C-alpha cells in the first residue's frame, strides 16, 4: 500500500498479537492489520454495516478485506456513489486504484442487505454479489440483480467478487 516503506519496532507480545490478527482478518501483511485496527477509514465498517444482521456484517468485513488484498486502493466512504448503488444516500465504500484514481469496486449496504459492485469490461459498475434480508428475516446470498439463492453462502460471494474485482484491477489498473 502506498510508497512508504517504514520499520516499526515491536516487542514479542505485540508481534504475536499482530500475527494472530493477521490470521483472524485473513490479510497478508501487518500493515493491513494496522489499517483495520486503526480504522484509517474511521468508522467505515460500522457505518456501512450497522443495520445488517451479524452474518452479513461479517461477510461485508470479509469482502472489504478481500478487495483490499487485490490491489493498491484508497478507500473512500460516501453516501453519493459514483456508479453502483441503486439509491442515493446509501452508505458506500469505494475502492479507488491509487495508480489511476479509478473506482474499481464499491460496497453498499442498507437495512435490506448489501451489494458489491465491480468495474466491468464495458467500463460500467456491475453487481458481483451481495446479500438480501427478506421481510420475514431470512437471509439469502447471490450475484445480485434479483438473483439470490437458498444454497449460496458468504463464501460464494467472496469467491465471485475475488474473480471479478481481480479481473477489473488487471484490466483497468495494471494494464494502464
């Protein structure tokens, strides 16, 4: 992330805790752990997921970590999404490629669920997956646009978003 390469000295107990959190958050670097712990995008996860059931909150956190691990992004919280959200005033976390300043992915959430968007090959934001909270409280995952399935799980959404966001990053950032 970024261009700075700094050394931070820590004692053994802090190193062990950072290692444990790295596994817990499923991230690759201590930098990612510290960004999460220090909330460098203050209150982002809580603001984004506050209305969601616990299972969806956890899936959104995993989605954010997964997208963040794909490339060098600056995260921006907005309620006026550039591309993806169907409704204005929807809390949206944008992932802007540092190299190109292009929005590659967005995560939106509301009382009725969450959606992950990616920049498709046509240069438009498209749904890659999400979760829906039904009026009776049931939860369902799917690839969005009304396509939700009883047999989908959070892992299915994460796998699909990884494939699509990775492709978008290669096409719109690495090839530039």
